[in-house]
C-alpha cells in the first residue's frame, strides 16, 4: 500500500480515497474527478504488470461537485438550487452563459480568477469570444431562505429554459441546462470520444 500525501498532490485537506484492484482506465477517471494529477499517481503509486494498483490517496473533495439533479423553473425564472452545490460555491454566486446553451455557476472566487485570466490574454478573437459569452452575460444571483434563485430572462432565453431543467455538478462549477438540450448533448457523445477523453487523462 502506497500513500500519496497532501504534499504530493498539493491539496489543502486530507480525504482518504481507497483504490483497490481497479483497472487503470477507471483509476484515471477517478483521479480526474477528484482533481488528482495523474503524473503524481504514476510517480508515487504502485502498479502490477496487469495494470492493477493498490494505493491510498489523500485528496480534498469538499470543493468538488458532481451529479445531475432534475428541477423545474417557473415562468418568472425562479428555481431551486441544490444545497450541496451552494455549500461549495456559496449562496451568492455568479451565473453566466456557457458553451452548448448551458448556464455556468461560479463561486465569486473562481469567477474573479477567470476574469483575471481573460483580462491577461492578448488581444484577439479568442479573448473577444470569452468576453462576449462569459463576461458580458454574467450576473450575481443569491439564493433565498428556501434555496431558490432567480434566473434573469436573458439567461433563460439563451439556455432555452422553459420548465424542466437539470442542475449539474461539473467539478468546480455547476451548470443549468434545459432538460432536452442536456439529454441531447449527452447522447451525442460517441463511445470513441469517451475513450479518447479517458486516454487524455494521462496528459
């Protein structure tokens, strides 16, 4: 048994995650989901010739989000937002446009980091696109005592939110999708693309 410590993977808190006799593809996927650098696992982990490993990793998972939760949004744009996601990004967070007609929710800290990164980009088409989609459409929202938020009309129209929606955990951000759009997007991912994405975990 090998242990990758806080020092090895540069995390702030210790959270034991046991990997017992798991194939490499699954291990890589789980490491990605928990924000663990694969090269650190390769450096400090123990693997057999068959590609099976046994190790224990210390990782901070308290700031990560996952899962897809169905909700409804009313005609005024009011909808519930999961408490478990609010515990990560706060009751007050930034909501903006994202790719593929999704809305993306950032903690204020993550949002400020993103704005600084975009601001530091050299002038060009890529910077203008990010400013147009992410920055200009952003607005701060805050959950009320019942955990509901108000999605502005402009964002509802962009994401085509009518009634049935999904709120999705996407590691360090949360997303709001129209139900049909989300299901269509998920079904559009070919198995070959998924395998390539898993393979990219080595990079």
